[in-house]
C-alpha cells in the first residue's frame, strides 16, 4: 500500500492506524515469528499475538534491512516483519537500498549470501509506504504552489 500526499496531510498517521487492523497471529504464525525474533536476538512476548510492525528509519543500511552475515547470519528487518508489515515512511528517502525489495515481495523470502553458502529466511509481509508527490510535496495541490521543475517531479 502506497499513500501519497502533501506534507502534513496525515499519510503517516493513517499508515500507523493500519497496524490496529491487522488480525491476531495464529498459533503457527506466532511460533514462526517467535523463532525469527529469537534467531535475531530480539525479545518478543511468548507467544506473540500481535503481528510484527517494523518501521525502519530512512537511514537504515541495506544490511540491516535484508540481513547480513558477519561470523553468523542475522535476519534483517524484512524477516522480522514476516507475517506482519514493513512500514517505510517517506519511501523515496530509502532510495537504492530497496533494489532487492521487489524480488523479496514476489518470492516472500530473503537470501543472505556468505562465503560458506547462503541462508534463505521467510519474508512474507505487507508493505506499507508513504511518499510526497514530488520533492517539495506540493505537486498537484490546489492550495499550494509546487516549487519543483517537471524534470524533478519525473525523477522523484
């Protein structure tokens, strides 16, 4: 789900309200969520009943998003969002770090490659994102004047 609108139009508030609409986890889903959290070293209530809602900051690294292997594999935020939602507030600010995201959304798994092989982890989540219509945020707004050039709007 992509919410596009002018600055301060309520995109983030609406997106966060979606968290309350997610159904509770089934027992099987809760076991999977708890296992992934334990593997990542993250504490969750036993058994978890609320679906994960992962909201990384725009400056998050690709390794933190997708997972990494340094001495041992660590699940990334896309795996921690498994069975829940990944919320990317101000989607364009995540830029090139998201190049792997379409494949992960299609396959519903993420692979962490390392010298000894690869580890594939589940990553079946709903993507919720917000964006402005242009860099200044006012393109198409009837009450404000957009300061962006047509080229900036297309590139954005």
